C-alpha cells in the first residue's frame, strides 16, 4: 500500500473525497429548485439546466479520461480537477445570476468527470492485487453514500442557512482533499506523446450530449443527431484513437459490464419509482418518502468494501451470486406483492435489494475492469464511467415515462400499474444478469 513514494490509501481517500463531493452536490441541488426559480425569476425548464449542464460536462469529460491518464501525471490531473471544482464551488456560492450558477456547475462537472475515473485508476494500478476487491469496494462505498445523503444534506442546509451554504460547506472538504492528495500522490514524469484527438472528441461529445438531452426531452430529432454523431465517432476514432473500442470484443468485459449497468439502472430507476409511489399512492409526505431510501442505501454502501474483501478471500462467484439472488428475489416480490405491501414491508424489501447491491455492484466493477489487460484499464475505466452516466439518465427517463403514461391512462390506479411495470422491467434485466453470470462461471470452470 506504500510503493514508489505512493501512499495508496490516502490517495484513494483524496480522490474519493473529490468524487464524493461531485456526486453529493448533484443530488443535493435538486431540493433547491423551487427557491432558485423564485430568487432568479426563471422557469422550471431553465433551472433544470443546473443538473443537466452538470451531467453534460461529466459526460463530455469522462470519455477523454483515458487520453488524459496516458499523457498527464495523476498528480497533475488530481490537482487540476480539485482546483476546477473549488473555483466552481466559489463561483456558485457568490453567483448573482443563474448564468453564473450554471458556469460554476459546468466547472464542477469537469472536475468530477476527471476525478471519478481517476480514483478507480489509482486503485487498479497502485493497490496490491490481494486487496484490490476491498479497495474497489471502498471506492464504490464513497460514491454510493453521496446520493443516499445528498437530498437530506441539501434540505437541511437549505432550510437552516440557505442554498449557498450547500456550496460553502464543501470548501473545507475540497481543501482537505487537496492537502491529502499533495502528500500522497507523488510527482511522476509523464510526457505528452499523443496529439489530442480533436475530431473524435467533438463527435463523441455531440453524440453523448444530444443523447442525454434526447432522453430527458424525449426528442426524436435529437436521438437522430446523437446516433449520427456516434456513428461518425466510430469511424473517426479508427484513425484518431481516443478510446480503444476493441475492448468490446472481450466477452467477459461485456458480460460483467452488463451486470454493473443493470445495477446502475436499478438504483436510479427505483430512486424515482419508490418515492413517487409512496407519495402518490400510499399518501406519505415528501420527508418520509425521502428518508425511505436512506437505510437501504446506507447498508448497500457499507457492504461494498466487505463484499470486496470477500471477493479477495473466497473468489468472485459467491459474493456476486448471492447478491444477484437477493436483488432478483426482492424485485420479483416488489412486482408480485406491491398492492399488498405497506410502508414497512416495502422498506424491508428495499433493504434486501440493497444488500444484494452491496454484495454485487462494486464487485461487478472489479470483475469488469479485471477482465482487461493492464494497458487497457484506462480505456475500460473511461468506457465504464461513460456508460454509467448514459444508463443512469436513460433509466430515470424511461421509468418516468412508464409511470406518467400509466397515470394518464388510469387516473386512480395508474401509479400502482406504472410502478409494477417499471419494476417488472428491472426484474427481467437482473434475472438475465443472474443467468449470464452463472453461465460464464460454468464456462470458466470447464476451461
């Protein structure tokens, strides 16, 4: 854990604090929208750009993380990400207009887009193999805790000190992260050996940005533009390589990534379905609905490093298999018994599902990147984090459409029908992940 002047655990903590801050502020800002609309005299569509602009910045930066890691030192990238995030935080804390606020959010998105893949790259390239699963679990725990406490954190500060306190409170965290990073990440000579793949970057940025906007706004022309830009990226990337797309020829990389992305869809899909179901169908208030998600999220996050340690000790199969079984069982029970479940039985099933998440989710990331060769991990990291952003946005938009359509067709029972349908799709996806994982395990044993 301490080699070649590297202090691996403090380096992971430093980059983890930065990643945590980025994910935390993404969810914390959602509760501020009504007050921001009043203060800046803007509409809902305008204020939504506080989140949309942030996600777009992340989606554009993450794909070039592999190029950045190959051509710049980890210390330089960490310092750059931290300073950009800090400037964005201060800009937002003083922002007199929505434009200033959006500019700060974009800077925070750029910092987060660099920090997220950087943290896992440090783990994969500098932590000992015998503790890699546990370290990946710690990294996953750091980023999983943030969305769990984000709404509560944002609501408390908003009600007590105003929305600007959400930004000011993170300044101390970022300074601590910067100091720890300067101590634990050594200076390493890295030369810029590749020209920046500008055409590939432009095509992929347009494709991802318009894809996210198309999902959010349900726009067919934007879908077409996004697909066209991604098609152009595929051909341009062959001549001016930005990401190594040959990774997708690796069957194990594809299969394990599918499992991880299914869990990403489940986490964000349920975080939309269940709070709405509790408020609109069971008539609980917003505070109760918000707190409902916290116990399961906390358990899932705390289990991640334990599950990683189990993977290191007993191998990959049992932690992931048991996690998949728990999650599949919980989702099927949601679908079949949803009309009969009260608040506490819903909470129990959600906790069971999140135990499965804690056992399998971070380990899927370890297995996905572990299926690659050492020189491919930076590209794999970029692909994985980019796909997480897209799947997260897509899952939220799709379940929202399913729930909304059901409510329009059935004014009285639409919430129940829509919730069952949305969770039903998630149950099918996780069942496929379970079957695929067992199939790969049997195939590996035969080989």
